[in-house]
C-alpha cells in the first residue's frame, strides 16, 4: 500500500514538474486537483482502518492523474512537432547576430527573451506571454503569442503606450497573412475573424503568469534595458523552444 501511495504521488509530482505551467484546459487542471484531493483522502481512510474506502478513493485518484498526465503530455509532444522549424529559426537568428547586429530571440517554453550579438547571448530577461501562448496565433483575440521572424517597427515611450515602454513588431508579416488566408479559405477560421495586430514587447510584466493579449511582457526595468540597446529594424525571432523536448523535460519519462 505504501508503495502504491508513493507511485501515485510521483505521477502527481510529474505533473507539477512538467505540465502545471502549460496553458491547459480546465478539465485537465481539475483532474489534477481531484487526484491530489482523492489521494489525500485515501491516505486518511487507510490510516483510520477504512480500507475499502481507501481503495475506492485511491482508484479515483489514479484515474484522474492518469487522465491529466496523458492529456498534458499529448499537448506538449504535439507542440514540439515544430521543434525542427524552431531550431532552424533560432540558429538563423544567432547567425545573423555574428555580423555585430543585435538580434532578439524569444524562447516561449523557457519564458526567456535573449539579446544576441556576435553569436552570443549578451542579455536575458524573464518574459510573459498571452494565456494561450502555446497555440499558433491565428486571429485577433486568440491571446496567442506568434512565432516567426519579425522586426521592431516603432519604439514607444510614456504617452504612446500604457505599458511603460514598448517595442512594436511588424505582426502580421507576409507569412502570417499567407497562413491566415489559407485557413480562411479552408474554413478553419470564421468569415468575421480578423488577423490581429499590435503585437509588442512591452513593460508592466513580472506578474508571474501569462497575462498579455499575445505580446511579450517584461518587467519595467528590463524593458528599460532592452529599449536602450535595440532600435527600429532590430530582428526579433520568436520560437516555441530553443532546446529539444528531452532537455526541457530533463529526460523524465512521461
């Protein structure tokens, strides 16, 4: 029984290590919380000699955590299907910095914005995104942070932005418009859907969760630093992850 409790607790801990920060559906989130609750109740029932009740509660906990982990792992693996594309984008961005120009490289999974110059990361800042950050941005209002190559088109200070300071990106670019047109033609987006705009790297961050409308949020002191070091025309490459899934998950079996 003790071994069974330990095994189930490890499944819950796996969720906490790998999946809790993903933009999971409410059903997955609720399943994880229910598994924790039923495991706790099962232990109490076992300690008080209510063995049959403990068994029923344990089975419920096991069913819920298996559902949560299976759904979350599928979501994470599906997202990393694009890793080869991300790796090429990241390598190209780093290579572009070797000529001396600064390049911004954003890693969404790590929640880090890097500034590269001469092929090396010279600055890094914690970043926050839209609540739906793992999705590919498709339309206005989806709260997804786009992926691809962009440029800073405008630098905004107080009076021109509510976010302390901001760096406006050229989203949607030609590739975004092409993908949007394809999805509309296939009926994957409603006729009334708009492609969206006003994707920025801006301040007011440091909240500890993903809260923007699809932008990249930084702490005010970090956007101050970044603002001073880049200019209009600076390349911004946004990828899902610089590292492969095996590194991100630290080799954990899931």
